[in-house]
C-alpha cells in the first residue's frame, strides 16, 4: 500500500489521522509506504500509526511542501507487519531522499522503497534525475538477488518521460490498465482547482519482474465522515512475495 497522507494540512488533520488509521486497518496491508507524513517534537506520525496498527515503523525527512506549522517536518514513512532488518536513507537530489527497508521473508529479503519526487510543474529535469537515481538503486539491489518494491508519490503520469528510468527496471503493478486509477482527483474536496496534475495517476507501486501483481485498487475515499482522509487516494496492490 502507498499513500500520500497530506501532512497536517487543513483544519481537520486530527480527524483525518483517525480516518487514515481506519483505512489502513481495513485494507490489512503487510507494508505501507507513506509520503507527507509528519514529525514534530520527537513524535512521528509513523510511530503513532504503527502503534495503533501493530506494525513496525520508520521515518525519514525529505523535501516536501512546507507544513503551516514551522515546527512540523514532513517526510517519508514505512510501516511493516514484519521486522525491519535494515533501514537506510538514500540521497537523490534537491533534498529529496528515498527510504529503504530490508525485510526478511523466510530465506530471502524484500527491499521496500518509498520516495516522493518533486511536485512542481517546471521540475521535469529534477524528477528525471531523481528517478534515474532510484533506478540505479533498484538495479544495485536486484543484483544481489533480492526482490524490490518501490511505492510512492512520483508526481508524474505514467506516460511522462520522467518515469522511463524506473519503468526500465520495474513493472508498474496497477491492474487493469483499462482503469486509469486516478489518485489525484478533482472529485476530492481537498484538491485545489486547476492543479497541473489534476485527474492523473501519480501514485505507484512498482515491483521487479519476479513479483506478479494479483490485483490492485484505490482506497481512502470517504472514511472521514464522508470525506477522504487525504488529498490523494491510496493505492493497494496484492503481490505474492513468498
């Protein structure tokens, strides 16, 4: 599962957080990648979610939109039902990072990676550079024989050239391709009017060719008293990994 959870934006962030927990619990994922997850005064949203959901957690600050509260730091998070053997931050560019967790599954390992590429419309080259760095990281990890999953907010539709380096080494897990899987929808009341990525699929789960998706879906439509818990919808993919 991957979800941009929109930090502490808006005037309902505490209610939204409760709804985020309810949404994740309802989907029962083994792994969750979070973007725009918050950290303040030594307390991380990932830790709170992990406690509520009975999952291990990790957080890494990264380049994100500025939260209204200057003391709030936004970044990336990983939740896992399995122990995290190793957690690392990988620098990409312009202050953006990838957060990687190695998770042991029987006799093999899964490398679960999340990142959030630059969101500005005129940052095509920055996104391409970041995607190229991620592609190199994936290739290095795959050379060791372990499975790799990348899940995150890539801020580009599937046909944009910024994603080409990643699609050269990983498969897009969204199925069926006849459904566009819009994750940043103008139907979402939290979305600003005229956003350049409006009504596009910009949130992804990608996996190497050894992991074949069995199905995919969106989540997070109305758990906050009829409202979505975030300005993005979550992506959930069923991928057998053992």
